[in-house]
């Protein structure tokens, strides 16, 4: 019989974290009081929580008995181990009897379970760290991939410390009631500021991947920035905006003009009238105080994005993540573009679930939508990969007639087509677009002429603007 007691128990000359007495006491407690198994199995996810191999075999047998609703005692455990051809390996019936006799009662079982959890966590960290060192030493190692694997493994270990999938129903009812009490007008998620969209979705929900798509020049970035501004400035939600196409200064300029309702061309030229100067200065402070974070790295990859998102989440500074746009992201590997885009969309969905936040990813539509006779975009128009549609919980299309017609009466009209909504209905939502501010609003009431409600002051220019410390 192998000598399990003398198996490798050191790492670089130091003893590996373990407590064999706690292992024996827990197994003995289960044999003495089978009800302990119910408590243990909620914390001990697998046999690796036990260090000694024969204890791992005994735990596996106990789990089989529990799964088959077979009473647990010395006889049934010995029989199961014999079925597994492992009874002699664990020391026979004599060792099982020794385990039961090693404890007088199961009173301290909870303490033993927690001790095993802590020791197992430390061993997992050692194993994960060793793998990181091994991978990093590989001459062919890609640093970003090694870092991503390390981060994923460490997060998985950390997640095990807090995850308990079996909970009393009140554990779920209490946060539900808090969410319902805190909601306004039926909104439970993050508000976009577009009333009809918020009513349809009840706000952007945790773990949802939302694809926002359109052809170039229609207003994807403008609509995404409208949502980001409304969520961060008006509702104080932590928003991270990753822009692969536009630099941070350009985004700040759009945001400033949108909040101040000032024509962008006037700001670029530097000539504003006195009222516009006042509005611009008044808009600065709310923007500066908003929990909005911008990353304008044009060379962003999915692994780097996930790493940065995790950092923000650890700091409690991430409620909504926006990526502009999906097809510009790197995968870090040379492969078929459709496969690469599919890997990115899947990664974003995993990120949304892991972080428990809504993720909005902008995407390009294929040129098919520009064909004559095509009235509206379709899900099949998403460029390069059907995986985008499959992974998405919602797909939105931004439409502006003016882009095709160039008619003055279409200048301020826009539409958001909710083409896919996994947890609700689809709908076409009318909106108002003010091109001078590159901002979307709720649709103007019937009878209002397009953007008249948002008209700006055309008083005479007052000369180049000086904002002092701003």
C-alpha cells in the first residue's frame, strides 16, 4: 500500500499549508453525524480541499453516497470505496473506524471546515503562482496572455471565497426588496436618459451585453456618449468609456458641448457669446465631478480591457462599461477575423457576467444596409461574425433618415431600433438628435418642430473665449 503520509509536503523547502488533523476530524465527524455532510459540501467544492490523497478518495466516496441519497455510515462508505477499488488504498475498514473514533462529537465540524478552506486556498495560490512563473519563463510566452491567465486564476480563487450558491430564500428576497424600494418609475437598472428605452428595459441590467450598431456617421458614438453622460452626470453611476476610435480630448469636447448645449463649431473656433460662455463654464464642474473614466488607447485588446475593468471593479468604480467599438479591438492572435470577433464578443459577455455590470459594445454594420430598397437594418447585418448576435442580450440599431435623404425636415429625427431583447420585447423608439451638440434626447412632443425645444442662442459672438483656470 502506498505511504500517503510521506507524500510530498513541501515547496521550496517549506511545508505546504495543510492540517491533517482537521481533515481526519472532519471526516470522522461526518461518519459520526452524517448531517455534517450537508454543511461541508456547501463549502468544500471538490476533493482538492483535502491534502492527503486517501482523504481525497474518502471524500469522493462520501460525495457519491450523498448524491445517490445513500445513508452514510462505516458500512456504506466501505462498500462504496470497495466499488471504487480504493478501500485498501485508504487503509481499509480499520482506518475508517479510526477516523470515526478520532472525534468525540461533531460539535467542532464548522471550525474544521473553515480551516480546510483556508489551507486549500493557500495551496491553490501556490499552485497558481507556480504556473505563472512557469509560463513566464517560457521563451515563447506572450506577456499579455500570461498576465490574463494569472489574473483569471487569481480571480477564480477569490471568487471561491465568497461564492455560496445555496442560500436561504431571504438572502435573495432582501436585496430584491431593496432594489424595488430604490427604483424610480419602475427602473431597476442604470438609466440611459432616453425615457422610452428605460421603460422598455427597466434600465440597463447587470450582466447584460448590449450591442449598439450603425453605419459610420449615423451616431453610434454620439448615442453611447449620451448614455455615458446621462448615467454618470445625472445619475452618478460609475461609467468606463473605452474609445478605440476617438481620443479623450475629442470626447471631452463633445461632452462639454452636449451638457452646455453649445454648437461644437463655435467652441472649435473659439468664439462664443456671453450666454454661451456662462453655459459652458456652468457645465464644467458637473463633468469634472462625474464618475466617468475614459480610456482612449487605440491599441486595446480584449485581455487588457478585462484587466482594466477588474481593477475598476475592485475599487468599486464600475457600474457600466462602454466600448467604441468592437471591431477595432485586438485579440492578440492571428486568426480568421470572424473567429476573432466572436472571441471578443464572447469575452465581453463573460466580462459582463463576471463583473455583474451592463456592457455596451458599439459595432459596425455591413454595407448591405445601404442597398436601395433596404428600409431598416437587420441582425444579419452585424459585420464579420454571427457570434455578436448570439452573445448579445440586446441589439440596438441607431437610424437617422437625414444621413440618406439630407432633407431639412429629417435633420433632427432619429430612431433607436431594439432588434433583440432577450428579456423583453423589441421596439422602435423615436428620438430627437441635435447635430450641433451631437446629442440624442427623447423624441420631441407632437407639434414641436424637430429640435426647437433645444434651440441655442445665436446672439453676436463676443470674441475668443478665455476660461481661466478651466
